[in-house]
């Protein structure tokens, strides 16, 4: 999924610089086989064919999609496009991409891009949400609504004034489809039974939130890499001077918390995101500080916990944490041990602070995506394959989208 913040900023900048040039938005809604991008990827273009932000392929489709933006903006009506990456690029550019998938896209006018910023805000609130798109049976479609919160009880906001034949938002079937997407974390394409139209639902998955405990040597490399990944980054340390010296990018939060201040530590831990998209890395190099923090965070239902240091030190820390939890009537469980990554990071071989940070950030990325972090050349399945897109089962579901415009040789014009 392309970041909504990036799209919103690019749209605002484009309209400020050229307010008379309309914008268009392309969304990848279905992939058959292997593809560089997955459903939910977006590309922002304008009516003159400029590429403004985002991507819907590895670079082979963007130019042709942008060339169609003028037509879409002039008509005020979205169009669906189908690109067979195994053969169609020969027709467009005179070369074959040798890709293994078919990409289905919706290209629609974007008269009001403000919903992109709202989608980003819903994501960062970390309490669920979804984008609902409607694909009619005649080859058109439009972004329909945003869901803020859990699909069963959340609020629905139209992206544009509802106009027939698009359905009103928030219907029971919309909520059911959005709930299925939210539960899996994957985009969903659902065939509506009454008129042949389809819903594309993309869950607004929360960004990865990384909390670094310790602002000492190497912390700046962790911050820079995680910020580049567009993660939410917070650095916590008991030493105000170290935090003040840390050169952090805009948007990174720093916080002074003493590990021996029980109340402050408990309040900080209670405020942490406690979900599968949260990661905690202990970098303090101070045994008692790491022990206090690990005792507090190891029982949390977060996606990743890592500790800098040797395997022997990690074993000593776990023993100390087990002793501390015993005083609370608890213990280090097998689940906790599985969640803990100590020593932190993948075995990349580098020993510099930047290399260690890279190994740790890569490990967090792999763990939170459920991947083993091996060599891609040894992967048996397609390298861009994801968990199969969930679908609400309906009778006689078509293999392809109804009414799509199929790419053919007339695109060589």
C-alpha cells in the first residue's frame, strides 16, 4: 500500500503549483499471479500525464496509466484497465517485461484529494478503518467511502457526494466486506450479488510503531532507517543529555523516562501501542535498565521485542525478568520467549552501528510480515506473492472483473 501521507502531500503541492490542472488516481485492485505491487498500491498523476507520487508496478505501467489521465479527467468517469504483464508490454513499448502476473487497475478523477489525508489520519489512530471502492459492471468505478474504526461499529464517510448508480455507503454488505478485510489485514475484492458490481476494500492497517529504549551509540542509525521506512518512531532514555544530542528527523518523538521510576515507567508502557504492528528494541547497554524495561514490556501483546547484546547476556536478562515476574505471580512463558529476539537482528555479518541497525530493522520487517528473511533466490514461491487475498465466497464468482478494458495493440499510439 502506497502511503496516503505521501499521496496527500503530493496532491496538495500539485494543486498549489498548478490549480487548473486536474488530478487522477490509479489503484491496483486485483493481481493474478505475481506482481511487484499488491492490491491497494496507488499512483497519483495529473491530466497532463505527470507522475506525482506512488507506484502501481515496478515502473513498467506508470507511463501508460499517466497517459490516460487526461481522458479520465475530461470525462469525469473512472475506467478500469487490465495489463497482462506477461505479454502486453511488448505491445506498448516494444519489449517484454517477462513478468508473471496480470494487473487490474481503476483510474479515476480526483477532484477532491482531501480524503487521502483523512485516510492517513485513520491509519495513525490505530483503531482500524478501511477504504471502500465500488466497481460497476460496465468498466467504471470510483472511490466510495472511508470507514473510521471497526467495520461493525465504525463511522462511514463518503469520499465524494453519493451519485447513482453508486450505492449508499455503510450498508450491511459493505460492513461485512470491510470486516473481513480488517480481520485479515489484506485487501478484499467482493462480488455483489444483485447487479454484477464489485467492492474493493482495503484495510487501513496501522503503521509500524517502533519504540527504542536507549539513545546511546547506534540509536541514530536505528532512527534514520526506521524513519525512512515511514514507521512511527519514539526514542526513550533516562538521560536527557543523550536525547538532546540525538539528531532525529522531523516526526520522531523523544521522551525522558527513568527505568527506576516505577510510576513513570508504568505510565509509559500503558501508553505504548499494544498490537501486532508495534515493535520494541532495547538498546541501553545497561543491564538494570534493560531488565526493568523487559520486565514491563515482555508480557505485552506486541509484534516484536528485541534486545541488543550477546546471547549470554540475553539469558541472564531472561532469568532476571523471570525472577521479577515471579514476585507478581507471573512467569516468562514460551510465547514470551518466542516473541523475544536476543541477540537482536539478522545475521548480516556487519559489526558497525549502522550495520547492526540495518540487521535489526530488517529483522523487525521480516517478523511483522511473517517472513523467514532468507535469500530470495532460494524462495520456492513467487517473490512478490502475499498471503492469498481473502474473499467473501459467492456463487459463480467470475475469474476476471466484469466490464474491464483489456489492454491491446491500440495502446501503441
